[in-house]
């Protein structure tokens, strides 16, 4: 049975993930690890790190050869999120369109997140 995708990647995000992994000389199976941590003026921040492969218990999101590993403690905060990559006049980087986000700080560096209903996650695998 196929696992439910915690989050999705846009074409732009997948292309950037592949680019980052290639620039780091990533081995087969390497990708980016996405998570959340407490911090910033709104309460939480997204984290993105290079990873040689998934850690135990992590969900894997794949699109066109790009791999993103979602840390277990972040799953309920990222459920339903679309990860994008944007280049604008003021900013270049990954953007998270997250239905669990209730607010963001003015500088855009931190967000307030509520965990998704666990029943949504449990019902998705059925």
C-alpha cells in the first residue's frame, strides 16, 4: 500500500532540491531534510538541511528525482504543505504554503503553526 504524502513539491522546488544535492556531491538517495523548530518572533521556524539519506522514522517526499525527508516531529505541522522555490526582487528561497500556518512575523522568518488533526494522517493511510 502506498504511503500518504505528507507534503508536495512544486516543479521549481524539485528542480532546486536536485540542484542543491548535485552541488553538494550528494550520493544516490541524498536529499534535503525539512523540519520545524521553536524560534523567531512568531514561535516556529522551518529548517532545511542537506542529508545523505533518510533517518529512522522520516517520511520521504519524492518528485522527479528530488528527495525531501520530513522529520517525524514535524509531520503534523507540515501535513498538506506545498514546498515551492521562488526568486523575487527581494528574496530567493524555499517557500512553504502551509494550511497549518495561522500567522507569520513581519520579517517572514518565522511562523505560527498549529498541528494538523492527527485523524487526517491516520485516515490517509487506510
